[in-house]
């Protein structure tokens, strides 16, 4: 498995060193747990843990999957080349009423 590409410096630092300085402290432990699971995952379904709300995305992000961090914060990721983890992003979602 390839190491994840983490475009956000905060996620990269959290994954590589455990330093939570670039992420919200209230999300740091949950993000670390998610990044550890992603690093070990062989397929998207490996990320279907309680509370994850794992689901595939649609439209421009159709190759990505999403898991819940907290509230409207999500980690989105994709697998390719034999299910190797290729990219991870932390984002917020907007809820339409």
C-alpha cells in the first residue's frame, strides 16, 4: 500500500508525527484514529466502523468515499491501483434544508 498523500499540512503532520498543531484539537484524536484505519485499509469497506457514516460520493467526487469526523466535518478519500490509498482530504459539508 502506498502512503497517503495528505495535501493539508495539518493532516500530514498528524499522520506522520502525531503532532496535532494544524487541526482542531477537538477533532485530533478522531482524525488520528481515522488516518490509522485508512493506512491499514485494503478497501473502502474497511472504513465502515460505528459512527463513520461511510458512503461513496457522487458527481465530481464520484471516485471518493466519505467518513464522518464530527458534525459536518468529513474525511474524504479514494483507493486506486489495487486498492492502494491515494489521497485524503478533510472538508466540511453543507446541509441543504
